[in-house]
C-alpha cells in the first residue's frame, strides 16, 4: 500500500506540472512567435537503467510512480499574419533572428522591430538586432516607412544596401533554453547549420499554440489529478483501517 501512496503522489505531481505547462501555453496564445511548451512523462522503472534494478526483481517505491521529463519546446512553424508595418518581419522555414541580449546573443522568431534613439534596429524589448558585424545601424534619413528588407535580410534605403539581418539555425533546437516569452539562449558550442528561413516584410509569425488543444490538456490534467487524489485518499483510508486508527 505504501508503494500505492507513492505512485498516487507522483501522479498528482505530474498532473500539476502538465496543468501548469498547458496554462502557460494558453496564456501566451497571442504572444508573437511564442513556441509551445511540451511536457512528457513516463514511469520510473523506464527511467532507471536496467542495471539498477534489484536482483530479486522486486521494485521498491523509488522505482514506481510517474516521472516527468524536462520541458521541451515545439519549434514548428506558426501562422503568418500580415500587418502591413514595414518593420514587422516574419520567418518561414528554419532559423532565428539573432539579437544582442544582456549577457550573450539570444535568438527569437519575433520580428516586431523598431528604430531606437541611437538609430539602431531593435526588438520590442530594445535589444539590438544583429547583423554579421554586430548591431544594425539605420542611416540618417531612413525611417520605418522607407526601409526595404529582402527575403534574405538585406536592408536598403533609396536603393543602397546598408546592412543585413543575421539569421541562425541550430542542428538541434531542442537544446535551446527559454529566456523570455519568445527569446531563447543557445548552450556553449551548440551546433548550427545554414538557415532555410525566408523573411517576409510586413508580417509577423504568431504563436504555434492551439487554444483548443491546450483547453483539452487542461481538462485532461485536471481529471488525472482528481483520479490520483481519489486513489491516494482510498489507500490512506485503507491503511488507517488496517492499523486500527
């Protein structure tokens, strides 16, 4: 019965985490370029190497119950929304915009850019957008209304090129860590590959989260929590009767 208590408790913990992830996804349904968070689970006996199993084949409570794996992110393409604003850029294909974060280069697919007081192209969080040689500077006279941006990221004003937006793609984007609603950091030495993303001026990529899917996940997690809680209560009451409390 004690192992049953442990299994029920870990199932409740897993359901709570799933509920939290689904709530986060649902809360960011309207966040530009938000990437859906995913949480997978398994049983402890599949997580522990077979060599660690007891020789007699009898599992202890540590090898029973539900195990949750670390959160990963879905980097599939989100819908493209035409905004008509010339400094709104969307990406179709694999790749990220590179921006100058507080401590290191960060990566995002949120292309809602503007020009700051230092004539730099920056994100909505005022992080400079990077080109091959550093932050992109906007020439005097150029404005958000008269800058042309090609599908490969070349910026031009009055027919003269003055910079290029740097795109970065990773061999395994699942290694990226979340640094904000739509910002990611890459671990040291993360393998990159040539980006295939194409830039479209005057549009933004929306969140790749489905409100219907997340509502279903919320209900499913709640029901799993209730079932595990009921099992925990039933086992606890049985133990109390067994010991005469």
